[in-house]
């Protein structure tokens, strides 16, 4: 039997072809749609991940900027590393960025000074990640303060070698905003980046910058819904797994471009099966219908999930059109702003924005309309009840649909916390600055001015006054603000005020409305717009010293007293320190002045010089306008001015004679030998007092000068002020004792010099007589004997050879004895010195010297005998020493008269090493020169010769 052949009619074939064609078309179409949906889903994940990572980076940049501002606010007084680490843990730790540091730029020349100032060496990590010292290079970026969290673990850690650090610092300086380094592996092996923020304060950039480290793991963890996300910064290449397709989303933050890479999602689930279902649908149409139903259900569930997120999200989610209206808002918008959905949708959203922020918000909306995505923008919205909320927006436009999708976070509490933190930081910084000024022990006026300014700026008051209580009245010692013109320093406040209430009660006081008070002070205060005031007492060592007042044109807060109290403690310390310092300085100055005068007295300076120095020192120590020292020359009270300084110098000239009369203090002292004072010279009419009144002196104090039990004179000081302090007489006593000592010493010294001069003159006279006696007596007899022997030798018989030889020998011995006697006579006192003077006597010494002598004598006149004899013996002894001990080859002698003194200089080129303590010759020279009131200086370094310099007062014949 032949097989049965199946035949398909053309319609069926056509239908079959149509089914096959539709099936293939459906298969290919479904596959393409699945791949498109997978790509869109991956792109959405990349956008979400980029927004999450961007928000994380923005938070880190905001914290870095806050840290920089904080450091700027405290930069002048400093923060310890422990304080910095503690603050970083409290402020940055909760946000997940605990690693931070305060970095300074240090040049190579400043490295030693920096390490000495901070107490930490500049270190880095080697290849084995150990902390080691940094090798020398042109500059460093050490972390002066470190949070102690890797990679910023220790103070002094140099960050200059970290990748991209120099570029980030350049951008931060150029743009004045936080800047980031590329994402890379730092020296301790951690992957991440550094955020750099300059320390700006009032538009001024302080030295140093804040650095916050953000790890790559922290950033990737921010993309909570995209575990496989990859991140790169600074243009570094980033790729997914080998051979895998990826989706990339980029954004810019802190001056760096960041690329978020997400693996392209593969087609799976219904999208992957759908082509096969479509293929199978060619055979089973129901399967295709079922597959489409499954896909629709999944889409419905996704929409339901989206609606649930929209409804339950705690963040504000809104959709707005390009016309400035909300088209949809979630319940959080209603809850946070207090408006109903209908109210929110019915009015332009700019109407809800704070008036001061509307212009910026409109500019951001316009930028969104041009397709720009806003990742972080803050503005203030006004609630229905009138309060304000600060919202941080992230917005994305859909330009083709003319709508904006926006998510906002309510950051009002964060702003309030930052404001409170800034207030506390400002207060602590102000206290530290004031404490620093106090610790520097500067002038009291400078300290008070600094405290007043700090209080005024911190509390936002219109004026600050610092007052001291004197004789039951408040005296202004410093003022700031409006008070500087109305109540300048030195003003006295006598009527009712907050300060007067403090004086009465010793407790803080306030006036909330000056309209309720009367008096000139209240009128003056109201005239400058002051309404309220608070005063707090200042107690110094338990006594009420004064008060500080703060005033404003509106009632001051209730905590003003306590905040002022912190400054009054510092003021009390400053006052106590200033008073103690002033007392110590006064005593030190007085002791120093006494030491200077005592030094002059001990050196034996001339009395006129001592008197002038004492007058200057007394005037300076006592703050006198004039000082005078007088000597009693007549028993009836007539005096001679020995020294006069200051205002007295013009009328009471040195050497002038006066006769003071009571009640002048000097006259009372000369009569009673006791200290006296006069508080008003207008009551005196004698010539002395009239001269003092001419120079404007109002009062004076005088003290006696007693020398060895007798009244020698007096010292007096005068002032143009009201009067001297009560202890002035006692303070002058130390100086009068020194004056008495100086006068006694001068008298004794003059007598000593006169006595020594008489001894030297007597000795020289004895030498001259002895030399004259030798010359006229013994020497002449020896000459006669020599002549007689020569005659005897001439008449002796020629045949008696022995007799002739004996006579010749005796004659020669007698001639030698005569030569020795002449030499001895010259050493005792050369006759040429008495007859010809110093020049021929010195030339004789030079001719007889065993060492060549070069003379440079410019003495062309005869001097007093004792001067010439002293100079002769100095030169003679120096030449003898050069010949006997110095081994010199040449000696140079110079003598000339200059400015009333004979100046001698004897230099040799010998071995040096001469010491007056080891020989009597130099000691005798020193004594002779001192007896003549001259000076001698001997320089004899070993191997460099000896130089003798002598100066003798000239007394001409």
C-alpha cells in the first residue's frame, strides 16, 4: 500500500507562514525589549548609586568645611591634639568620617621651627607602612593635629606625598571651597580620598587647612541598593569584570569628577523567558497570554512598591512643573510644612519659600529647566504657622516632560545644632583669646579694651563699659561701641545705673527699660538708643573692684549675667596680675636704679656724674617731673645746686645758689634734717618756690643727705600732679644713703690720691738727692783717685815693671768702679731727665738699650717732674723687660700729649706671656701709675709680643 501524503492547503501554509513570521518577530522583539529594560534598569541603578554617593561626599565636604571654619575661629589661640581628636570623634564619627587632621604647609627652612613649636617630628610611612622620619625636601604638609584614626594616626604625619594632594590644595585655594584628591590607595594601604577645606574666617584665609579622609568602602557602601557598584575619581580608568558590559554615571563634587560604574544587568526573569514564550506562542497562544500576564503583574507590583515608597518616605518627595507649581507631593511635605495637598498644589511653590531665598530658588529652578541636575541645594520654607524649616533638595529634571522630580531632607535641626555649636565655639574662642591677652601680661588698658570688644561682639550688644569703683563712684576704665563717645575712659557715673546698683548690693543687676529711670546718666543712655543694661561685679582678691556692663536697644537675654560672669573672672585675674606686676616692676626698677647708682659709687666716678645719675634715677623711679640735689654751703640755709633734671633744669641750674625758705620742703629738711613735703607750692613765696612754680610743679618731697653724721645737703622731687604717694620719702632714703656714701668715698679717694702722690714725689726727691750726692761726692773722689793713680803710674821707674803693672791694674779697676757708679747713678735718677726733660732722657735709654728701639716722641714741652719721672720709669722698665725676658728683636716707643693726658705705648715683638702677678717690676709700674691718677693696660698674649699702654694726667711746668 502506498504511504499517505499530507498536503497543506495554501491558506494553511500561508497561515503557518504568518504564525512562524509573527512568532519570530515576537521572539526578536521581546528579546530587544528585554535588553532595553535591563539597560534602563541598570542606568537607573547607576543614577541612584551616583546620587547616594554624591550625597555622602557632599556630607563629608560640608563637615570638612565646618571643621575648617571651627579651626579658623580658634586658630589664634590653638587647640590641643586631644581636643581636636575629641571634637573629630564627636562631630565626624557619627557621620562615618572619623579620620581627620589639621594640616599646615611647612617649608624646608621652617621644618625645625615647626617641629619645636608643635613638639612632633614630621614623619611618613615607608614601603612597609611603618612610621619613619621624612627625608629632606623643599616643603611638607604635616598634620599638626590628628584624630588618631587611620590613615591620619599621629600628629606630624606628612600628607604631601599622597596622590593628588598638591592639586587638591591648589583647587581649594583657587575656588575657596572644599576640594578632593583622586580616589587611590594611600600609604597605609587604605583606599580612599582626602577632602581639603581652607580655614576661612570673615573672608580671611587662615594658615593651615582641614583634611577629612573618606574611604572608598564608605562611599561604595552609600549605594545601599547596588552592591556591585564601582567608583573612580580624578579621571582614573574604571572597568567592570573582564568581558562584562557596564553602565557609567558621572558627577562632580569638591573639584573632582567621580564615575559610578554598575555592571549592565543581564536579561533575566520574564524578560529573558519572554522571547521563548513568544516563540512558543506560535504553537501555544495561551502560553504567550500567560507570560504577558505575569509580566503585567510584576509591573503592577513595581508600581505599587513605588507608590508605597512615595507615601511612606520620611523625606519630602515632590513633582513640580516648569511653571512653578507642585503637581504631586507626598504626605511628608504636608506634615513638615503644615499645608494640605490642595493648598500646596494651588499656589506657586516660590510663595512658600522664605523671601530672602526666593531669588536663589528661582535661579535653581531656571537651571533645572535647562536640564541641569541639582544634587544639593538648601533654602528655607515658611510653614503655615509662620515658623521656618531648612530643606536640602536633590532635584532631577525631565525636560521632555517639563517636570522636575525632587527629594528634600529637613535639616533644620542640624542647622540649629551647628549654630549652637558655633555659638559655644565662639564663646570658648573669645574666652581663650582674652585668657591669652591676660596671660601675656600686657598693659591693663589693652587687656580691658580686648575684653570689652570680645564681649560686645560675642553678645551682640550695642555697648560695653568697664568700670572701677573709686570713692563711692564708678569710673570708666574702658568702653566699646556706642559708649566710646558718650562715656569715654575716665568718665564718672554718679546717678542711678546698673553699675551703681552693683556697688550698693555687690550682686549682678539689670535695668530692662531706662525709661523707668531718671537722672543725667539715664538721659545720656536714652539719647544713644540704649534701652536695657546688665552689670556684673568684678571682685579682685575678695574685694569689690568694679563692674562690667552690657547694654542694648532691646531687653538682654536672661543668661547675659552668667555669660558676663565668665569674663569678669578673667578681668579680676588681669587686675590682680597687673597690680602685682606693677608692684614687682616698681620694686625691680627701684632696685635696678639703686644698683646702677651703687655701681657708679663703687667705681669711684666723679661726684658730679654720680649726682646727675642719682637725679635721673630718682626722677624716673618716682615718676617725678623734676629732681634737684643741693649742697648746704652756708649755715643760714644757702645752698648750691649740684644736679638738676627734668622740669627743674631750666630754672634751678647746676652751680646756682639759692636760699629756700619754709614752707618749701628743702628749707624744712635743711632745718630739721628730716624728710619733708609740700603739697601746694602756691602757699610759698620765696625765690626758690617761685622758680619751681614757673615750671608748673604743684607739690614736692625732699629728703636729707647726711655724710658721716653731718648734714651735707638735700634731694628734692616735684610733680605737676596733685601729690606724691605716701611712701615717697621712704623710697628716697635708699638713694640719699648712696649719695652720702659717694660723697664720703670721693673725699676719701681724693685724700688717698693726694697722699700717694706725696709719697711718690718724696721718693723721687730722695732719689734726686741721692743721685746728686753720688755725683758730687763719691764720684768726684773716685775721679780724683783715678787721676792720682795715673800720675803715680807716669812717675814710676821704668825698670820696676811689676809696680807699673800693679798701678795700671788698680787704675783700670778704679775706672770700672767709676763706670758702675755712674750706671747706678743714672738708674736712681738720670740727670738728663731733670735737665733736658722726657725726650732726651728717653733717647738716652734707647741708645743704651740692648734691643733696637724705634722712637716716636711728640712731647715738645716740659711736664711736671712727677709726670716725667713716672713716664721715664715706665719706659725704662718696659725696655729692661724686653731685653731680659721677652727675647724681642725690636721695641717701638710712642709718646704724645692728647686731651690733657700723656699717652705712652711700648710694643715689642717678643714671646709675650708677661704677667704682673709673677714679677715685682710690672707691679711697681702699676702702683706708680695709679699713684699719679693714671691708667695702665698690659696685653701680652703668648707668642704675640707685649704691649704696654699708659695714660697720665698732664701737669705742665
